[in-house]
C-alpha cells in the first residue's frame, strides 16, 4: 500500500513539474 502511495506521489510531482515547465515556456 505504501509503495502505491509513493508511486502516485512521485507521478504527481512529475506532472506538476512538467506543468510548471510548460507554463515557464
């Protein structure tokens, strides 16, 4: 269960960083 939570958290962070990167462009 904890592994799934960490996986989702890391994926959400990656999506957020990508969104910020596109906003910066």
